[in-house]
């Protein structure tokens, strides 16, 4: 009985030493996502619903799951194309904005990201009071439509210069 206790104690000691070395290991830096947020500290959101108006959707981890058409580099003032292929194209009086989307972007289920997705998002927000950007979209956008699978046209209610 005493021998069994010693063996059990020895096995337990070796296990603890092995487990403690695993716990003390450094995280694999080559597998770590580093998000460079220029606007300050990234907070932990209480809600990942980007469209909820009460969520601070310009800062936080939810920025890692939703890409915008463009992003501004606040240091250089440069516009960075994210889902958009290029900067928006305006007509002469700035009442129509054309957005060309990048091809080769897919949802997590493998379905391509297209103009239909942008139109659906804008129209849903416009039709749903309480959604983020509901008021802004309704004040600015007369109509949104596509000319092909990767081109979205926004007809605006007034010039947007």
C-alpha cells in the first residue's frame, strides 16, 4: 500500500511539473493577431451588434469582424480602400456616388461579397428605425442600386462634397 502511495505521489509530481511548464509557455507570436487601432485603446464590447446605435462601434473588438468600404488613416489623412476597390466616384454636381467593390472577397461560407450585399445592408438600415446609420442614410440617400455585381450607385438627396 505504501509503495502504491509513493508511485502515485511520483506520478502526480511529474504531472504537475509538466503541466506548469505548459502553463508558463509564451503564446505563439506567429499566431497572434495584433490589431493596430490608431484612435486609441481597444475596449471590450458588451455587445457585438455593430448596428445597435448605443454600441460604440468605432472602437472595440467588433471592428475585427466588420470591414468598411474605406478606412481613414488619421495620421496621414489617407483613405484606405478596404472592401471598395477605389475611392468613390462622384458625378459633376456630387449628387451621385459610384462605388466599385473589390472582387475576390468572400463571406465565411464561401459566398462572394457583391453589390447585392451593400444594397441589402443600406436598405435594411434605412427601413429599420433604431439601426445604426438609419437616420443618416435616410437623410442622405434617395436610392441605392447596382449597375453590375461589383458596382453600387448611391443617388443622393443633396450634393455631398
